[in-house]
C-alpha cells in the first residue's frame, strides 16, 4: 500500500479474514505501536510512509474529543457496581420499570441533586437515556405557554442544534461571546418572539468554557418568569466545579420555569447512557408520555448500576480524583497561554471542566489550519458546527482537554499557536499530501 493510504475499516478487515473485530483492533494497535500505521479519530487507520516510520512518531494530541479520558474512568468500580446490581436486582435488572425511572434510583437521585443545590420532589425527576434524549423530547413536545420557538446561545452544544434541525423546530440564536450574554437582547427576544424555551449551559459552557455570574443567573430567571418562557438548563459539567458558590439557575427559580438536566456521561462513563431531568409540574405528564413512546424507559441495569455507584460513596471518591486531574490540566493550559501573549488571540480558560476557547481577532481559514494541525498530529474540532448558519464564523477554536494530559497540552498548544500565527502571517499554508483522505465535516 502507498504511504498515507487508508486501511480497510475494522469491520471490513474482520469480514475479509473471518476473524473478530477485536482481533483486527489488536493487530492494528500492534502495527500502530511499531510505527507502520497511524490513526486519526473518526477517520480510520492510514499507512505510515517509509521515511516517517523511522522517525520518532509523536502520539496524536487530542483537543477534539468531549468525553472522559479512558485512562481516568474508574472501570473496576463501575464493573463492581454493575455486578452487584445484577445480583441485587436479579429479576428487576431484566424487566421494564416505570417510565419515570427505578424507584430506588429516584430516591437516591433526589438526595444527590441536592449536592448541586437542586431541590425538588422525587415525583418531578425522570431518568432518561442521556441528556440528548431529554433535549430531543423537549424540542418535540408542546409547552403550556403555547409557544413554539427555541432560543439557543451562539455558539452552543452541537447536539441541541441537530435536535432542532431533525425535528423542524423553529429556532433563534442569541450571542454569548467572551463578553457574556446581553440581558437587554435577551429581554427583547423574550418579549417580541414566540420563545417556548431558552436552552443554556450556564456552567463551563460548551464551547467557550465560560460560566454565568450570580447576577446573570438571577436576571435570566426573572426574565423567564416575566415573559412566561421556560429555561432548559444543561448542567453537564457540574461535577467539575471546584466552588460550591456557583448555584444552578434552578436554585433561583421559585416560579417553576427552569428545567434542569444532569447527565452522568462526563463524570462516570459515556456508555452508561443515563441522565436525570427535573421538570416543573406543568410539564411532567407530557414529558413522561413522550418519553414512554420514545424509549419506554431508561435501561434498568444502567439505573441500578448508577444507584449503587452513587450510594456506595464511589461516585464522590472518584469524582474528586477526576476533578483534580482536570483542574491541573486547566492550570497547565492557563500557564502556557500566559506565555503566549498575542494581540490577535483572546483566551477563555475556566478553572476546571473540559473546554477552553481561543478567539482569533482576525479572519482565518479554518480548513487550512485544520489540515496543518493534522500534519502535526493535533486533532481539533471545527467550531463552526456550534453555530446556526446566520451566526457562523471561523474565529472561535474550542480546546478540549478531556483526553490531553499536561505534557500534551504544553506541546500541542505551542504548536497550535505557532500554526495560527503562521497562517495569519501567510495564509498560503500547504495542505498535507494526505489531504484527500480526510472528511472535514466532523460532527461530534
């Protein structure tokens, strides 16, 4: 095969040689370790050129992924909880439960949510198969305010934009840049537009990494009540927060206008596919009905496993360990950014979480930068997908440290900034010769 030529997929190779996908994966891992091939996330495996093979091939620096580093997932603890769930709920683990959720988990979840300053009754909690399912249902279901348009921050989490798109839900955007959100503009939109709900990520925003102040949260909740608009609060990164003073929007809501979503994929493991949603009473029955005919229920085994994981003390212990890792990674990113002063680059770096952000104050061609990054074994998401078409721009670059350790952050950020500066100085960056192998429409 020629250098940089793409290898058959794992499934294709398994079919050719009539072996398991796991066997092919092991073979590819071995070839990659010996510098015969290289991999690109979401793309596949490629042949390494003869000259490159004998060079010191650096590992891929992943600023792309938004899931927990597999090296930090407490696999053994989760396995133990799953086995205990199977033994403890011998019959229940293989049966349907009520659409709202497993009764034991709902009781545990009520207490657990209080740790985030979310106070509610067990009857107002519904367990779902991940936050994406909750968002999809909310986009589809009618609301008691009789409105039909969804307002989203710009930029925002790509998954909610896709839910709006596939469900043909009317939507509108409001800018949330490094300077924050314009409360005056929010007031205007709530007043004049037919807003059903406002989707927001108040804490460690994806992709900018920013968090609302107490005053901003209180103002948003006040406007929601004033104009009868519901707020969908996605608090996916709450477990990474080092401060107990950053209360969610739900804490300030005394008029039942905030819907609170807490996923466990970022802090436990993505494969568990489980989240809790806290709903105002007026929305509860409609949501449960839509949920029942969308998915029947959240997987019983996942619910039982999470119940044991939360109640055993393992969650608290492992969350602290994971949070400490990401605090150190963000501190390293801040340290590197402080040494790279440049008038053309602004930084938004929180004290924890997965996401930081760079804002380039000049026009850039991201496709060219992305190809140069791939040539340097750096993987970065195209942040344009976080925007509605009318807001789309090239200037924001999300930096995910979810799978990049401190050494990789130091090396990767220095390379990234150098590539950007070269691009700003000379936009004629040569694309790598394997350009044709890459589909740049990455969506995750």
